[in-house]
């Protein structure tokens, strides 16, 4: 059986069904990301998938967008809500998943299985406006309408612990990382881990993901995965699939892979760096570098400056997307490789945004703010939307930071908590303009529900400190 779905099988459902039958594919998983980036899908017999996909689509209860991250509670729409929001008031009706066959991937860690991504639709055929993949498609279109095609590559870091999620939950999360110390980039450690790292890499390559490198990182049992740049939507599809795929593969081996921002206070945080560049739609020409400045001292073009200025100007307003959990903000510490300020520089890893590249084709912006806990669709959408906003408004780019951005008290700090970030996002006119009122209301309400859960929780630290001494 071939491990790649050919383009000829992605043209229509008839060609797709024929190819699947010829290659022993009998199961399809249609689905996409919820708000938090979890993979929502159903395992379906091929013939049943074809039947539903050829009509209205695969039905899902729209409560999937109204469940807390732990699956224990529902998020309730505001009383005066006039935007789209799944609610008990109308009985949580069905929405319909319509597949994008171009996204079809063979999951070689399962038997005879293909995953297909897509978009949710309402019964009247309209697209569900809060679907994260749709939010990204809108952001990409915004840039394309300006004449620029965005290309993206992601770098995610993650931890691997012995024990399945059930094992770790039963042990009160007594984490047992695969290594007892950090082995940053060390071949020795990657050689010890070569068996499972090679197996994981092969599985992801079979799924059509161009994995450029996997290496040990700065925490015990921490690894980094780098993918090759591609179309922005394809890059987010890749990141979504490998985040969820790595978790599945690890669990099948009796391990747990985690993309939590920082599992322990004395461990290194896990980031998601988003590399991005833009090309002219009409010619395919890379446009971020000023012509004639190739070499060790490159300069941004005018449109490149506007793009970077837009991402810079929206870092604070989009923080709730780049840092979407309470835990996200524990990672943002000086000298931790994480962004802490609204700043940019040339090849400067102490800044929030890093411009790198010595040629027109390699010059790109690296957004170093997101953590590994992001929803890839929303994080990529946010950085593209920021860039488009900068181009549309011809924003001026301030001078780059030279030297240590962590030690510069004149730089504007990024939000220090999820509460602060949510309030900024809720009040942002830019967020409403680029993401739409439906998404902003739903996203803010969802995060506030999670904050309410967090405030109600009594931590082990509180009991240990106060039970005797208070």
C-alpha cells in the first residue's frame, strides 16, 4: 500500500473512493480542530463517509464548540449574545463537516486509515464562523487580496514522559521524562532515542509532513520538531496533525507527549516558533527583502517593513491566541528563550520577533511569541492577520532592538496573565475587524470559562502552605 494520497485521488469523491479501495483503506477520520486545537473526528467506514460527504456533510453536534477543555462542563453563551454561539437554548443542533479532499492524509500508525480535514457548515450551508481552520483561511485570503501569498514553517517543542495519560493521572502527574537532564542538540541523546524518534518521523513523513529535523531540546525529555515551509494552510494542517499524531503515537507506546507550555517551573518552556514570508501572488517572487541588500546585513523591503510592523503592533492584542492558557504565562521569563516584550530585531533571539535570512528567498519573520500549547490554526491566523493589518495601514516599523531585549526597560512588556490578555483581546477593535465578531465573542467567553475553573481550583501548593500555618 502506498503511504501518500496522490493528487489524482483528491479531485472528487469518486476518485478518492476508488483509490482508497485499491489501497486497502477502509476507514476515514473526518474532522478538524476545536477551539483549543483538539482533534474532533469520527472513525467511519469508507462507504458511509462517501455517502455523507456527498450530501450535506458529516453531522456533528455543535456542542463541540461549547465544552470546556477537560470535557466536564459546558461553556454558556452570554445572555445578550447575538452572534453565532452553540447553546442549550436551541438544543445544540447539528453542524455539518464538509471535507477538503486536498487535506487527505494516510495515518500509517493506524491500519487502513485516512484522515480528512475540512470546515464545519450550518444547516443552511453557511460556514461556521468560529471554525479555527476557517479563521485561518480568512486570514490567508486577506493577504492574498493584497497581492501576497503567505508561506509558513513551524517549530514545536514538546516533552515525552514514560506512562500513558491514564498512568500519569493515577500518579497525580508524577512525570518521568525520557531523560533526566537536558541534552540540547546533543547527538548522543538523539542516538539513544533514535529508535522511537525515527519511527515517529517516518510516521509523520508517511502522512505527508516534510520533517526537516528532530532534536533533543533544553529540558529533560524535551524535543523539537522542525517542518519545511509550505503554504500557510498546509503548514497549519501539518502542525495540527503532528501535534495530535505525536500524542497518539506516544500513547500507543505507553508514553505521553505533552505540548504544555511549561510542565514544571524548573524546566524549559515549550515554544511554537512560526516562520513566515510572503511572495507576490502574480509572480511568485519573494518580496520581504529590499533588492540589492543580500548578504550579512540585509534590509527589509517597504512591504516587508509594513508586514513586520503589523505583527509587532498586534502582539499584545493577540496575546490570548499566542498564549491561550493560564500556564502559558509561566513560560514568559527573561533569558528563557521566550518573548517577554513587544520587540523585533535582526537575528536576535531575545526579541519577540526575529527577522532572519541573507537572500530574498530565505528572508523571513520568526514569531517567537507562541507557546507549544497554541491552536496552530489560530496562531498562524493571528500572525498573518497582523502582517496584513500592517500592510493595509502602511504601519511604520520602529528601529530594531540591538543587544539584550530582556534587559531593556524601555520596551513594552507583553501581558503577564491570561486575564489581562483576554481583556485586551475583548477590547481590541483590530481583533474584531480581522477575526470577526462571532469568533471574538466565542473565544473570549471560552477563555473566561476556563479562568473561572482555574479560580475555583485549590492547588496542592495552597494546601501545603496554608493548611497548617493559616
